[in-house]
């Protein structure tokens, strides 16, 4: 591989650099090989336990490279598909607010918080790379990218295969010491592949969480007054909270969290075009409950929904209520409750409720078939985490009824009870959770050392869609 290919800039990105007049002011972009070598010197999160690495080892000596990468991202966003009113179903965001990167909903003068859904339709036989939570784990992210380079899917940061898209499912920072390095790497991938690289918003892409779980403190520790927190927080607003990925009339829901009964996706799914957007607007949770009184069969579950569901317009990711696409979870076993509340997180959906919600979204010609997400992780071993480890980093919910033996089974005892094969089909109504990367409290607490990505192949018939699960062992550096 020639070093010059590593410095390639997508023509659209190069145009924005030139138009902005700051190409001469920016330092040369490190090649992928240079960036990989610089990051390889960093101590593992498992060694740091939340501390910052020695300043001399930091691959980014100032915030300037991140700042320039964010400028390019904002240029791509404010001049790309999101800026085209004809691609928005219903009301389109106003250029003076949503597309004005100098204003924000979290600081005065405040603009509206405008979360949105996206739809992406791909031709049959297209492939989609999927990756779950990263949480400031640069070693695992680069380990996965190294594997894609070995497979000749990537040339450095550049996608080689024109039929391959990349989708990351949220939670890029917090709980790890390398959120800045993770974000910079993702921005470089976006710069190199503007039309085929997609980031979904997670619950940690939220000012209230990054202030509590470490990312803002990380940025200030690394860059001091040069750290532009507001710019990074504004970057979050241009990531969809849900991406409906389709081929033909078949769709799956890609998100970080789970179901959101207050949003009706059918109009977006049936809208013409391969790349469309829709503001969430008011979420009609209580309205859904009134219009679908029989969607929960158990009287206690129906009463819970009636008493707790509200109609609201999000003013922030968790205000006045949580957005389900970012926060909600799923049960593990087939015979657990269809609907319950976890006071430490949000709502938990079981198999019957999810099947109903997918059917209710399948109107007109469009069919919403399944869900792939991340989010539901713990640093303490539990039934889901043990299944994520046993399943090579990807678990399909509701493969077993619950029992003491099932709840207590260790990963080595689960290999004959759940899917562990490399290639898997997507049953109608299925929900899949992807694992978090291992250089984290999660990997340490649950005893795994591999990162997993999956490649989804879409076809004209949903029965032919396939998931290929790819675990990658991550060798972690020792103390420096």
C-alpha cells in the first residue's frame, strides 16, 4: 500500500477545504498507518481505570486536528443531504436554527432540540458493516479497522468496496479515556467516505451524560482551554436517533436503544427515495396506547402503559421524557413480561410487544422486519452479557424460555443453547444486541477480550438477508 493513498481526501471534502480557505492552515492529516502507530503507544483503559494517559503519549497534541475534522463534518452536513428540504418528509429543519452550527439547544440563545429519523435504501446484495458501543476504546476501534484493512474492505480510512456501507450504533465516548481519539477516527472515516459512513446517536451523545461520565473532563484534561466542548456537543445533533435500513420494501430498525411507540415510521418507510429524513416532532406515546388498547395483553402491563405513557415534544434527549430509540431495552427470554419499567434506565420490551410494534409499523408496501441495536450492557456478568460473550458478540433475543439454569448459565454452557455460528439469518420479528468493545469496565467485569463487528447483506427477499458475525481479538498494551 503506497503512503500517498492513505492521504486521499474525498473530492467533496477537498472542495469544502478549499472553499473554506483553511486548507493551508491545517496541519497535514496523519495517514492511517501513522495514526494507528501513534495510538498503539497509549496504555489500555483497563490499566488507566479512568485516569488520563501521560501527556507525552497523546497522539493529538492540540485540539486543532479535531477542530478541523469537525469543520469538515459540519460542511458536509450543512451542504449535504440533510440540507435538502425535498429529502425531508413533512417539515424540514430551518437553516437558521438546525443547520446553524454556531447555535445550540443547550446554550443561550437556545434553538429547538430537533432529533430526527433517517431512511436509507440500498440495492440487493449491498453490505452494511455494523459496530456497537465504543465508549472511548480506541484500541478496539483500530483493531476492527485493522481487520477490515486485512480483508481489503478498507484502504486506510477509505472504503474500497463500492457496495459496502458502515454504520456505528452510538455511545462513542464516556467510561473510557480515549473518547477524543475515537471521535477523531470516526470523523476521518466520514471525511473519506461521506456518502457511505453513518453514525447513529446513542444515549451518551447527550450533554447531561458526557458531563457525568467522563468525556468533558477528558477533553479539558487533554486540551485545557483549547477544548471546544460546545462544538463536539453540536456534532451530536446531526446524528439520527434511528436509521431505517431497507432494500426493496423490507426494512430493519438500526438504533442504539429500543422501541419508541410514540413515533410512527410508516410514512417515512413508504416515502419515495433512497435517502430520506423526518423530524421526530411530538412523540405520541399516550396516543399510541389509546389507538392500540389491546397491544399489551396483560392487564397490569396495559395499566402501566396507560399511567406512564405521555405525549411530548423532546426538549432534550431525556426531557420531559426519554426517547426510546436512545434508551429502551429488551427482555432476554421468551416468557418474560411483554412490557416493564427499569427505574435505572427506561422501558423494557418483550417479544409479543415488539412483534406488535413491528406489525403496526408495517403499512402500505413497507415492512419493518427486525431490530439491530446496542446499549444494553453491564460491567457485572448477567444473563445478557453472558450470552453476548457466548454468541461471539451478537445475541438474538428470545432464543430460550427463562429458568434458573438459563439465568445462571455461564458462556461455556451456552454454546449449545444459543446461536454462535458465524453466519446467521434474521427471523421475522427478531431483535439483536451487539456487544460493547472489551477495553472497558464491561470487558474487564465480564471477562472478554474481543471486539465484534457484523456485516449485514441485504437482498430483495427478506428471507435471504444474512448477518456475518466477526469477532476480533484485541491485544491490549501494558503500562508505559
